C-alpha cells in the first residue's frame, strides 16, 4: 500500500514542535510494516540552505491559487530509506520561520493544491493521503469536492490527523473564492463555515474519510466543550470516523544506552551511571554539584497549553525544599521573563535556558530526577515518554496523551511509572511534587519506579500497526 504524508514540518528538515517528531518517525515505522510511505512538505528557506547538496530536481508545474498562477518546483531526496518531496516556491516559502506570516492562509492554500497537483509529476500514486493538522486540512476537502471528477484522484482516500485542535487555520470568507476558486455553496455550516469565516481544520474534519487524533483520551476529550475549541459538536457528529492512536517516539534517537549526546550511557542494569549524567548537567549549568538534591526539569514550549501558570503559582514554595529546577524552552515572553526572574532570584537552585538546544535537552532528560508536565490539555505529549525512557520520573496532569502514558505510582502494588494529578489546580501539582519527593528519598522505591518507567514501551510498534489497519479499512471504502 502506498501512503503520502502531507506535512508542514518534519524532522530532520524543519521542526517547531512535536508534529515534526511524529511526521519524522512514523513513516519509518510504517515502512517496517511493509508500507510504501513518502512525505511531501514545503521547501522552506532553512531546508534549501542546509540540504541543497542532497536535493534533486524532479520537475515543475504551475498551480492555481484562485486567480493566481504560481510556479511549483518539485525536489526530492531519500533519507533513511524514505522518499521526501519538497514543494518549491520562493515567494511563499523562502522566508524565516514556517508560520505566523500575514498570508498563511494563501501559503497553505497553495501548498494544499500543490500537494494534489504535483502527483501528476511523480511516479507514485498513493492509495492514501495522510494529512496532518490545519495546514493540510483543505487537501481532503479539495479531493472530495474539487477533484472528484478527475480520474487520477478517483481512488484516493484521505486521513486527517489532529495533532492540536487549538490551531485551526481560520481565514476570512473571501478566501474561498480568492484562494480556491470555490463558490458560496461551500460556505455552509456543514462544510467550511466557522464563526463567519472558513476553517482549514474544519475542512479536514468534515471531508476526510477517517480522522485520527494522537491519543485515545484526547479523542474523547475533544468531543466536550472544554477541549473542543468550538468544534466539539462537529466532532461528536463525526465520532463514527474518529479514532485516537497514541504517538510513539523514535527509540533510536532517544536511547540512554546509546545516546551520543550523553557523556555516560546507561540502562536499567547500569542505572547508577544516571547520577554521573546528573553531576555533568549540574556542572554544565553551574549549579551546586550534589547527587542527593533532586532535580526537577521542564522542557516545553512556553504557552498557556503547557500549564505554566500552575508552576508560577507554586515554584516559590517548591524552592523552599532542597531542590534544583531546570527549564529549557521558549514561547510567550511573559513566561520567559518569569523564568529568567526566578533564575536571578534563586541562583543556586534555578536555571532557565530560554531557547532550544538539542544537546542540552538530552542531557536534561538523562540528568534530571523528575520531569513536570502539568498541561491544561495535551493531545499526546512526547516529552513525558522521552523522560520515562531515560528513567526520569514524570509528574503530569491526567489529560490527553499524558493520561494514556503515565500511570501514577501505587505503593500497595508497586505499579506505576510516574505521578499524576487530576484537576487543573496549582496545589494539586504541589502536593504531587511533594509526594514524589517522599519517594525520592526512599531509594528502593525510587529505583522501582525508575525501573517501571524504563520498562514502559513507547516505540511506534503498536501504533504503526493501528495506522496500518486503519489504512486498510479506509482503502476499501467506496
Ligand atoms: C502537538 C501537540 C502534542 C503532540 C504533538 C505530536 O504538538 O500539542 O501534544 O504530542 O502535536 O502529535
């Protein structure tokens, strides 16, 4: 079976968040299951700058964006056995950053149409087009309504995966004609209309043959008003074609026993070497070197979704204890300033690295004791899975994929790979951190929790099989 991933970001070429990790690692897992998976994405400036030497030109076509007629070059490369295609148009993509431009609606309208049209140019006719998030939400819609009489596309089936319902790609009503040359008849509440505008996310939901989201819990949550971002009614309506498949992580990249970015590799049988990584981390960040002090870490985008405000409420109190706190991330300036301020005031206890640094991230996963993710909502979350793999114990709120991957420690049965709390409440987080501290000082129990954590399996093995059977099911739809 042939599957084409249409994505706005993908590791190693372009990454702004977890979406890129997933679109970067899932194709390989599917390939191992015998599927022919290829990926198409925009040729952003950073990709042409960095990968120019390995890209080869396939050809070019012209693509209509409403009344505009735009150039569309196609480049390709093979990496780790996967074929990648890149859509080249300097006007739309030769810029810094991937999103947040004034004309994102037009850029991704172009990309969506280009993803359909460029198939004429290549010798690969997919059975399934697998689209990810709002940037590619118009593809299933265009296939269903604009290209349905084009013979080439008759047998294509589509899957739309929601990685984060909060970002929806909502643009003014006029875009329908201006970018897609579609008439008013598509501006109806059961198709594209959303609060008087059009929504690319909604387009994907209404028209894809199947919708998936990235964890079973999030699949259920988004059908409620609180998580539904004003699309909960529609999602309830479409629940017959909505499933939740938990993401995996790339267990080769995130492997404490073979991680080149660490000074000391370890697994459960050599777990004492984790402490060496801890000292290394303390030294690198200029914190007091002491293996007994618990290190709490966060690696995160600094946005409201991530529950940063809960941390703000209680961090002072946590810092009363003998503890060190490390943050790595960037995002809203209010949160960035807050963590800088805390570092300034607690020089011996807090480090805030504002930005991103892959090497430091690995060192933090390996060198910390506790990993905090108190998200308000979390479609899947990958950081908690990585932390678990490195024997760093997660404290998470029971939402989305956090709920599906972390199971709270139970002292009666000795089961559990982390600590969880239920309500979006700062003191519940504080009590859970204090509960974790209690066990941290009981070395036997902590070792058992670490062992449970490192035994948890978050490879793509099971999830890739679920995608495969979904593809098979969708392929037979008439
Ligand atoms: C988004 C979600 C995150 C998920 C990732 C990959 O970034 O916020 O929870 O893990 O997509 O699916």
